[in-house]
C-alpha cells in the first residue's frame, strides 16, 4: 500500500492507497502543531494501524507533501523508525519530470502542485482548482498544462476564527450554511456573512478568471471544507476530496519509478 502524508498548516493528513483496488481506503489526521504532533505520531498512528488490522509492513512506499518545513524532519524520522521507509519528499526538484509546468517552481506550494497534477492528469484541459483549506486558493492551469498563477484568500475557518479572536463579543461558530442570508441572531449573522459571502467570492473569482484568460475551464474543488457551500456545487465540474492525495501519489510515482 502507498502512504500519502500531506502536512498542511492545520493538520497532517495520512491516507492509504490500495494498488490492487485502485482506491484510497483509509484516512486519518493529526494536528500539525509540533509538540502535539510528536506525541500523536507515537501514540495514535500505531493505535490506528492496530484498530484497522494493518501493520507497518503493509506500507510499500511513502510520499510526503508539506507546506510546514519545521515538521518535515519529524515526519521523515517517524517514517523511518515506524515503517522502515524513507518518504519521497516532494519539492521543486520533483517538478521537471511532471506533465504540468510552473514558471516559478520555488514559489508554489507542493500541495497546489499535487492538486494541479491530479486535475490535469484527469482532464488534460484548462482547469481551475479551488482548494478550501486554511487558505482558499484558486490555481489556474491552461490547455498546455502550464500553471498560469494562483489566487489566495483566507479560508472559511480562518475568516471565522479572525472574527472570534479580534472582537470582544462575537462568538466562535460552526461552519454551517444557514437557510437565510439575513442573520436573525449573532451566530446566524456570522454564518450568513462568511458563508454566503464566500459563495459570492468564489463565483466572482471564477467569473473574473474566465473573463481574463478567455478559456473554457473545468473547475475542480477540493479540501476539507469543499462540500460546505452547497450552493456552489453547480459551479464545480467535480468535488474531489482526494485530489491532493492523488496528485501526491502521482508525483511520487513519477519521480521514484526506475
């Protein structure tokens, strides 16, 4: 089985890909914060494997994508000690072998390149990848597989947390799209403002990109929060929660196959 490790700003996602079935079979996540991550790796990963009747020997290859450099050595050391394998760490050095290209490889996150790799491999057409994570990103790829650029705004949870942390009376609220865009109480008002506001943001950004580039783009959404804005589903050709993981797997395979 292939183990994908995607280290983001909030969580480190672990996912297993079964080569026989061609499917992602298991997912779990740990907090990225360094002291807690070290503790969780030693405790939760072995417990998870035991509970799912898996052993470290079931893992035959590991790929690591990280946008948090300070946790890289922790994850590499853990993979070597627990699985007996060194992970392939995706970096700008990985990109020359790929079918997608970027003009500034040092400036684009490996998670975004994983998204692009998976989407381009599937569609072989102009594509916009909308990733709902800690940041909300729009990665634009043309019909030749060239990354034209990226647009970044604060993510949904980041926006709500900013309200909670920077105001004295506004509470932290759940990310749930309310029935009405007009708030009837404080919690409803925050949910309506952020979630309906982001709905308009996404629609507007997609329209602006299309008008500027003048291409017929496929639009693929991913990220843990991609399904929350249900009113956007008609704007996406696909919602694929495993897009980053699949790109991670493809990039690792291309760079490690002899």
